[in-house]
C-alpha cells in the first residue's frame, strides 16, 4: 500500500509517527512530502523542494510535489500531520485523486480553535495572519471533508463532535513511545537531574514562566540541578532570562535529538504550556520513569492523572503552585518512586509502539487487505 504523507516534523516526531505505521504491516510504502529529508527508514521516500521547483516558494512548491505523488498510480491514501496548511493541501490532493484522506490533529483542539488566543499555536501562517477567524472557518470546512481525523485523546474528540464531525470519522491515535529507546535507567545509572524540561523556546511553552519556577525552586534548594532540552525563536530572550535570574550554575541548556539519555537521568519532568495535544516528550520521559508535572491543556489528562502517575495543574496555576508540586516530590522520595513506577506502566500498557501498530493494522485493513 502506497501512502503519501505531507507534514513538517522534527526527527523525534517523525520517528514516533512513522515507525509504528511502518511496523504495522510489511507491504506499506511511505512517501513523505516535507521541507527536508529526514532520517533513513526502510520503505520511506523523502520528497522535498529542490532545484527549479523552488521558484514557486516554500509552500506552493511542496503542494505541487504533493499533487505529483498523489497522482502516482499506486497511491491508495493521503495523510497530513497538522491541519494548516498540510491538511488543507492533503484534502485537495485526495479529492482530486479520489483516494481517502486522513488528518492528524497533533495540536489537539487548537488545530481548529485558535483565534481566541494565538499563543495556543506554533503555526507561522496563523501567527502572522490578520484574519484568524477566517482561517478557523477554512480549517473547519476542510476538516469536515476528511475521511478520518485522528486525535490525541477524548478532549479533542469531543471538540470535533461539537464542531459537527461524525463520530465514526474520529479515531484516537497519538504519538507513542519507543520502549527500546526510552527505558528505565540501569542500576549503575543515577538520576542526577532533579527537574528536566524538554520544550521548544516558543511562547506556547511559556519558557520565561518556567524559568521563574526554576528560579524560585533554586532559592529553596540551592543545589537543585535542572536541564532544558530545546531551542527556538525565543533563544535570545531565553538566554537573557537565564542570566537575569542567575540560573547559569544550576541549569544545563542544550539542543539534542538524544533526549532519552537525559530522561533516564531525571526525576521530574516539567511542562507549563498554554497548549499541547498530548506531549510526546511527556510520554517518552514517563517511559523512562520520570514523573510529569504538567499544565492541564489539550489531551494531557489522557495519559497523566494527578496522584496516579504524575501531577496536572490548572491553566491558571501560578508560579508558586508549580514550585510546591515540584518541591513536594523532591522532598518525598517514596511518593516520587511510586509515581515513577505507575508512569512507566502507563506508557508500557497504553502508549507504546505496540499499541499504535495494532490500531494501524485495524485502520488500514478497512482500506485495503494488508499483509501482517
């Protein structure tokens, strides 16, 4: 089965999205139309603008490439991860080609509802528009024309139902963790990082707010060791924030794709976002036994429950609320260890590659008989 995908994701997200799909059946061939070539995968072809086609610009050149791949004689399905613009392009191409189109809402309800607060989205088109309400209407129009919409959890599912999407067209399927890569530390591996943050430096992730949380924690625990994995458009502002708060000696900051090694060294995972779908970094950290302390947004509660395997704080939670949540678990080792065990078990049982593979087998079998 030849499946054409259009999206732009980082390498870690590509791994989480593509691997379970590829492993679900051996006769799948993926063609990924993106802005660059990704890592090498068996049966995955990367298509991206290069040469003369680039004269049409970053977005339109990718749309032309998508149309070319859509009209390949063996194409059976077109998919998009994120709605604007990839989902819009995918729907157009699929309708012209007369094949099914699947949309993946990785940002949760914010894929359709963003005009009220543009901080909930990282989408450059939406961030820069003067007409966010118009884009919401366009997004809604195209969503209703998808054959299936995949959502991170029940919150986004209910949001789509409220928007008029039929129940039978909605499926819960989200990023999952690679348990071969994200595992518990060995006996000789020490959890020497007290608090880890894995987040791009974008307004949606509230990096300066998070620095304020860390600064207040360090005043109470001068030897606290924190780590931040990620970079982004707020790089300079973030760097100034570290200096102004005097965090240089306590906070290690770097950008790396090798996040698993840092998760295995960490005790607590902190995420203070304005919006998430279901954070992949949260799931991967939990697979390593890290206890998540996160904001209530999107479908985060689909995997994290306060007192069971982590802590979820309300959107209006203040700096002191996060400080208290972190402090309690740093000072109560037994409580942290118990939550660590249930966090790992949650991922193994519900959010691993194996669970996603089985869902894909069931879904793709409805389109065309597949080998297993």
